[in-house]
C-alpha cells in the first residue's frame, strides 16, 4: 500500500507539471480549471494591460495588434526623411513602451524579422529590414489581415491616393474614449517625410501623413509565443 501511495503521488505531480506548462495553462491549472483552447484569428486577448486582437496564428506563435488605439504620438521628432528603421516611434515602441510591459508578458514576445517594402504606388523606399519586438503594420499587412479588395495592386483612378473598399469598417480603430481616429502604419507615404496611415473611416492612406503629426494613433503589433 505504501508503494502504491508513493506512485500515485508521483503520477499526480508529473501530471500537474504537464498541465501547468505554457502561459495559457498556468492560471487555469492553479484554479483547477481546464486549459483554454489555442487562440484563433479574431479573438481578443487581454495581456499586459491591453486588449489584443489576434491577426494570425502560425508555428506556435500568434500575431497580435492592440484592439484599440492606445495613445497618440508623432512618427518622428524631426521634419526629415525617415524610414521605419530610423524613426522615433520605432525607438519608443521597442524601448520605453516595451520596457513598461509586465515581465511575464515580455518573456513571451518574440523578436521578429520585419520587412520594410517600398510604397507600391509611389516607389518611396522603405529602408532596411529590421528586427523588432514591437512594430506597426505595413500597408501590405493591413490589406492581408483586414481584407484585400485588390486595390493595392490595381490602383483605382477614382480614389488614387487611398484604398476605399468594402473593408473600411474592419480597419476603423477607436481610442479609449470610443472615438474613431486615424492610426500610423510603418510603411512610407508618397515621400519619406510622410508615413502611411489608416484614417478615421478606414481608408488606407497610401500618401500618408507628415511624420511630425503628433496626433497619429498607435496600435502596437507583436508576435507572441504560445
């Protein structure tokens, strides 16, 4: 009977260890609950003080974007030609913003290789590929994850400066007060002193807004290890 009890305890310990492995299982195991299923595209996940929308899930990682505009900031402090690699907003997101996140959340954020393509309509250079923990979506990624009407590849003559399609409403973002506003993308605009954005009604502004504009909404993006 003694050996039976010891064996039973070992099985319980091992089982509990397996159950508690992984970020999504820890709290549920402590409460004796069943672990939730893996996140799906479209899910809203609260982490690090923000609500995050799942854009993609692949290779045990989830691509997350803040569900709301979390703050407004300028893209760059100086009125000059910049790229995502050199702009102040990138420095802020991968510095102060990242450092202020809870440690357990930061431990799960993967450093990602970020391509910075040229502006497809104007040919403005996007700069070098970067390695980031926190970043912004590009024009191409907004189209990929929020709906592709074909306008990016086939520039319309009726609205030659922006994408206006059936996916406008999906791209609308609100701030903490519930007000819809525009938000920055990392892609360059029609010139390197402009950065692309999504406006308050969901148009993708390919020409962009001047980098000194300090009311541009920020929606951080990251890859989270599952």
